C-alpha cells in the first residue's frame, strides 16, 4: 500500500527543489502517494492566507509531510509559516543533521553532527510588542516551559541511543539567563541522569560556537532551545558544506514534517539553478522515518557519489571554495536527474560512506 504524504512545494526555489526530490523518490521504487497543498505566497494569491486550514488538515490526516522552503518576510508582511506550522501541529523537535557529503566545500570532511532544537517556544513564541507609543522600544518574551524542556531533552537522548551516538551536549546561556536558561539547564541535567549509558556534557552557547569552528569532532548530538538551535544548526551546516546540503526534520508526538534548512531564495526562482540536495536528503530522512531504510540508503549514497564524482553539480557546489571544479555548473534538474539515475545502481554490498551516522558502531 502506498504511503500517503502531504507535499507542500513552497515558493521561491521551492517548486524546483521539491520537483527534484519527487524525481529521486520515483527512482527508489517506493510507492508514495503525494497530496499537494499550497502554503506561503502561492496560498496568499489563491486563498488570501499564507497557511490555509487545508494544509494543517492534510498533515494531520496523513501524519507525514515533505515541504519546500517558504519565504518569511523580514521585518514586515505575514508571520512565518514555518513557525506557525510547528506551533499549530506541535512539531516540537527540529532535527538537523550536519553531514559532510564527500568532504565537498568544507575544511572538516569528517563532520557528522545532529542539532536537536526545541521548535515551539523560546524567543520564537511570537510574544512581542512595542513598549512605547513612539515605537522606539520593543520587547520579545522568551517563553520557556519545563514540559518543553523535558520532552526535547528526552528526544535528544532517545535519538542518541537509537542511532548509537556517542554523546549529548546541552547548550544554554544559564550564566546570564538565570531563569529561562537555568530551567533548560536543570531539565537537561535531570534527564541526563535517566540515561547513564549515554555520556553528556554542557556548553554555554557562545563557547559552543567557538569550539564548533575549531574542533567540531568534539560534538555529536547537540540539544538546545529554539533560537540557539536555529543559529547553531546553520553554523553546523557551514561546517558540513553549506545550507545546500543541510536537510531537516520536525517531529511531534504523531506527525513528522521534512524540509531543507535553507530558505526560498526568491531571486533564483524559476532559473533552474538551485541546489536540490538538501530537499533530496530531507526525502532520505522521510524514507528512514517510514521504515524504507534501503531506499533511504540508496538516496544518500546516490547523493554522495554524485558530489564525490564532481561532474554534475549546481553552481554553489561547483564554484569558488570547492576543489577540483567541474568545467561548467549544472542545473538543478540535471543534478536531480543524475542522482535519480544512480539510485537503482547503488551497490549496497560496499561499505557505507565513512561519515554516515548508521555506520557508527
């Protein structure tokens, strides 16, 4: 029976990268039934709202979604659809793996980290207002609850145990934020005691940033609050080669949504230039979630092999900062076609790529 999955193409480059992911999905041979719904700028034009109720209903019904990037206006315009989806569906755990794909575009070719980010509250709670009538001062409320701290730290330790990770690091700023930061710190410490088989430690967020860019191998699973997780996951993506190769997943108690970490890049919309890898690797995470482990492994290795061969790459992977550059950068659709071509040809009898999480003992 086919897996029924909500598909949100998104806007900007979203339709191009989701089309690329669908092409790769078809190459796996897994029976997937896509229910297409619109959110973001397209939805505003069609229905007058950025997040129609039909989108939420579809995800609640299917319990699975693959999403393209959606534009979030800076400073004005409609509120973030991404934040609204997380809050309305209670998708509390944002999981963002940072895996160096064949060492491309990074000084740390062994990077293999996971950032687990609480995704429903903190400084993204949406509780903010002007302090004065002149609009010369503003305030944002950092909402932190013990319930959310407990469940995100438990999620991180369970992930570490399930994937046989070696350590969980709690990241906070409890030395300055002595109420909200300390609440997260306390929840982390008490949760760590329930998992004596998993080593754990703590870092202040500023120190963690400095250490990550010097010695990322010291980290494995990072769990933190909403804003810190947003920043740290982008930093880790940079260690692994950039946002173009950074997938993401959001988990609730009964639902999961998969999406790339990067934004919608509207200036590149319709040009067939966008890097499809982050969306394709989000598909890989989805396939693992629904129990299609072999298909997921084929997708991962097909991406790995395509980048390693360096013949069919989009401009960001082929351009300055990369080594052994191909002569001409390829299009989004061409790279997707090459990855899809490789999927059924992957030799699963060969050892997994060295930095893949499931290759750990």
